[in-house]
C-alpha cells in the first residue's frame, strides 16, 4: 500500500526466529512532541499567553526602560552611579545573594526533614513554611520588629542595622528552596540509596554522590527565585531597617524616595539597572543548570 512502511520479515537462523528491531516505530516514538505542527487551538493558546504576558510584563517593562533613557545617557548614568544609589544597590545585592545561598542549605535541610522524617507536628511545620507567602510583607515587618526591635521580649534589638536587612530578606524568601526541593525529593527512589548503603557507603557519601546531583536543579531554581525576591523586597524592610541612607537603605526604598520627589527618570534608571542585574543572575544560574543537566545525561 502506498505510503505505508512495511516491517521487515523475521529471519530464521538455526531454527531460531530473530525479530528485526522496529526501527520505524522507534524513530517515530523518539521524535520530541514539540516538533508537532502548530494547530489552531495551540496557536490560539500561544496568542493568549503572549498577549497576557505582554500586558502584565513586557509592555510595563518597556515603559520603565523608556522613562529611564528619556533624559539621555548622561542623566541615566548619573542617577545609576550616585554614591547613595550605589550603596543601596551593593547592600541589596550582597544581602540577597548571601541569603539565597543560606536558603540553599537551610531550605534543603528543611525539605529533607519534611519528606524523609516522620514526627509529631510535621503537618504544622509544613504549613508554617508557607506563612511568608501568605503574610503581607508589611505585617512581616511588624512581626519581626516586635521580636527583634527596641521592645524585644527576648532582649535582642537589631532594628536599624544591616543585620535587620538580612533578617527581613531571610524571612520572606524562606519557602522558595523548600518548595522547589520537596517535590523532587518525594519522587526519588530509595532503592539506589539503600544499595549504596549496603555496599558500605556512608550517609554523607550517599547524599553527596546520589541524592544531591538529583536535587541540584531544584536547589538552583529555588536560589534564583530567592535572590529575585530578595532584591525586590520592600514592605518588611520599611519598619525594621530604618531606611538610613548609606547604611540600611535598600534599592526599593531608594526608588520610592525618587518617586516621592518627582524624579521619575532617576527612579526608572535605578529600576532598569536592577532589572539588568536580576536578569544576568537568573541567566547565569539557568546556564549552570543546563550545563549540569547535559553533563549528567
């Protein structure tokens, strides 16, 4: 029949029937699904997705960048390199990066405890992890100020210090690594770990050589989300840090001060600079993750 590929006939060797490999079937199955031709339904879905993304993200970002460069390169660069602005950028990026790395460790430990261990109160702890997601950030700032401010019931006052910046960012970014690692950890098979243990591998060697490579992409994603969330934090920092220029002022507060003074161009320039930094960090982490995935495959 025209257009139909016939499977090759079996070969008889020494009264043993050898079935040929179904190469045609394998080649069809090996084709990635994303090579299919775009249908009307999928095209409509793509159009809606692009339109929605444009309205919410692309067009507003383009407007901010346009406002930033409207005054010319000189005004843009002057706003971005002002000493107070550079101090705010340096503090924000350094603290957000440090907390993101801390979350990589602590988030993985918390995820491991929630998935692998069984103890009383596990369900409560699982809910508590998501409180920073549900709580308004200004309320988070009030909670932290009540515990670590001038009227601290435990005698610890770190308000208006750089430590308060780290504490606030750590609070709001806590769930990201936990929630990205937990699903991957739940899907891991225990057979390989048990086999490694039976062959004499210690728990640390088993975790480092078997478990950690499988968790690395999820940890990287959580770190990226944590960093992106950290550099954009505002609400929890307002009450706790004091917003002192060149000491505890972060980028978001610096942008707001320019807006309140009617300096929209300067505010947009700083926002554009932070956007570039965030995209560079996220792109770097994505590249590292892709290279690691290719190496493992």
